[in-house]
């Protein structure tokens, strides 16, 4: 399968519900599920290169699902921006897992999460009372941990929601690169491939935040928008030092409850996960295996062969 198929799952919220989009690769009947969840402003197609390499190594005998977390990509936008938080995201993943389980039973469940996606993974893996169809067997945390440096929060808060309008996909890609150089070196082709799924023609996004399948007849696209709700940064900008400290305590408790084999990936110059936090994660809870990538900050995109090979070798090892 060279391209994924797009699906939707209905999810609950206080305002009457929303749809979460997700991309499916591989063998939908495989009992081995790998879920890949993206970072704060990204979307599920970020994992294309990783998934293609994984399917090649696994002879296609794995089911890979990459959600667009609500407010991003082809998913709906929330009516209340204050709900763009981990409890909502984790609840949506449980709804998705229940749907996947009803379609084809899950025997082996692995999880890959970048940044925000990793935090969602810690919630799912660390809370043993959640109704997972199968325990998370192997967990990949891509440049994220229980402690997030306040300076990184400030840096990210400064650009989240500053979506703007762009005359072309190339213009949007250039604007995104200006705030994404911490991702590390990428060829122009690699960056364009990552960027093209991050924008949508203005005619394909309705006023209520629903992504349209196709542009309206007779409407020409003269502008492109970033493919996420500008309001996703609202809870982030509302964080206080007290709130951050409370969140860290909760996340450490969840991390300590993880029983899955855990791989921690870190950009060696990451401003989000400090060396001290990374070392602590190797010594407590699941005692994560740490792999660092030189010359990379927050966060490795898993496009480069050495990056996706580290993930695939971990997931497919006996």
C-alpha cells in the first residue's frame, strides 16, 4: 500500500461530539496494531516515511493507524478551545481503539508518539484502569517526557495559532521551516513532502472547522491555510507555573506506572527534554532505552533512515 486510506471515528465532547480522522496503512486485518500520534501542530501524515519503511520490514503484515488529533488535519475543530487538552485527546484515542477492536481484534498493540503524541501515549500506557483492547506492548516516546522545559513552552506558544494565509504550498513550507529548523537537516524534497499535508486550500475548510472532501464547484483556490485550528494553543498559553508543576507530578506518576518496553528518542540539542529528564526516564518507571540524534532539536521527524530504523528495530525485535 503506497497511500493510506482515510477514516473517521465519532468522539464525545461537552458540545455534542466531533469526528476524529485517521489514516490506515498495511493489513487492516492484522492483529498487530501500531498507532502513531503526532505533535502539537502536526497531523497523521507526518509518519508516512516511517510507516512505509515499517511495512517493508514487516512484509506488510501489520496494521498502522495514524490519527489526526482533533483540531488538526481532516478532523473536526472543537467548539470549546479549552478542551484541547490531554483528557480529550486520550478519550478520542480510546474511542478509536474501540472501533478498531470491533473491526478486527487487536492482539499486539504498539504506540509511537511524537511530543504531544507521546504525552497521550503516557496517559494510555500509564493508567491501568483505561479500557484498552490490549496493553501497550512497546512504547516509543519521541522527544518528550514528564518534564517540559518552560522555555520550550514559551517558544512554541509564540507561534501556535499564527496560521496566516499563503499564496502557495511552497510559501507555506518556507514559513513553516522558519519555525521548524530544530527538526534538523532535511532535503528540500523531504521538507516539501512533510509540508504538503500541513496545508489545505481555503475552499476545503468550512466555517465550522470541518474539512471538506473536495473544493466547491467553480471555486478556485488562491489561498492556502495551515491545516489546524488556531485555537489549539489556547490551553498552552493559559499555563501557569503552578499548573506546570502539577502537570509534571501527574505525568511522572503516569510514567512510573508504564509497564510497556519503552524507547525514548531525543534530539541531542532538544530544548523540550533536558538531558537530566532523559536520564531520569532511563532509571525509573519502565527504564526507557535512550537513543539520541546529534544535531537535532525538538523533535526528530523520523524521516531520516537512522531515525526510523531505530523505531522499527525496536518495534519488530523479538
